[in-house]
């Protein structure tokens, strides 16, 4: 019996997007490193749920100094909502929380997700090859993990994304993420935030409509 010849077509049925834009010069223009350090000094969260990281309480978006950053975030999320996901254009983009992070040397961000929001995101006040990348974890957690000769989007449980200074990164809030140990001798500084789309969800005839 001869060797069977055929074309194997591979389809990516579902994909999980993340989005980033560069905002060159914004960190220095807004003096965000000093602002992040000040916010953590004055409003530091006292719990230790993220491995001795320094984090502020999530009201940073209320400060007028970060208004240009907030405006940029809202603009980018509107483009994502309207041009990529084709959501109803009447949704209002609201920043529900924003906080400063300082990942000191020899600390790490544990694996976590941001509940009760549509999007999550990070603006990198510092970044580059000296710092560990952000790692995303596949929400599909299979019971079996066969051995592989190489990793790709279909067999990997996680993937990493390098980050740079002035990079604005946005992703679905349900997507688990983490950051490995900071092995540099410098602080890795970022500003994290959550986003909700305010408006009506689904349609009346589905009997599942709600307003958020």
C-alpha cells in the first residue's frame, strides 16, 4: 500500500489577542518614575500577596498628573473595542483602577488575573532586556501534557512578551499572567490598570441582557 498523500490544513479556531502601542517619551514627560515612587511611599498596600512587591492602592487614576496617560489608555481601548472586536460603539470606556508597581531585584509577580473587568493593562515606566518579560498563561489547561520537540501556539501552556520603556500593553482581564524573578540590580517600575466597558450587554431577546 503506497504512502498516502494529502494536505494537512491547520486552523486556529480561537485566538486570545493582546495589544500594545509605544508612547515614546511619555514616562519622562509625566515624570512617572518619581510619581510611582511617591504614590507607593504614601499609599503602599500593606499585604504581601505578590511576593514582597511594592504596590500602591488603586486610585492613581484620580491624580491629575496621570491624565494624559489615562486619555491615551481610553483612546487605545476604544480602538480595540471598535476596530478589532467590533463591539457596540456606544460603550463608555472607564478606568476602574490604576496602581503603581515596583518590582525590586530578587522579587517576582506571582501568577494572577484581574477579575470583575473587561480589560487589564500595564504601562512600562522602565523596560528592556535587563528585566524579565511578562508571561501569559493559556486559559485552556489540558489534563494531559505530551512531550514536545518544540513549542508553538497549539501546545504551549504559556508564552512571554518582552517589554520596553513607554510600552502600553492591554489584554483580556481574565488572562492569567506573571513576571519571573527580577535578576537585575534595578527596579522594574510599571503602572497597572483595569478597564470596564459601561453599557448594555447582550440583547433583550436573549433573556440574558444586563447593564454594567
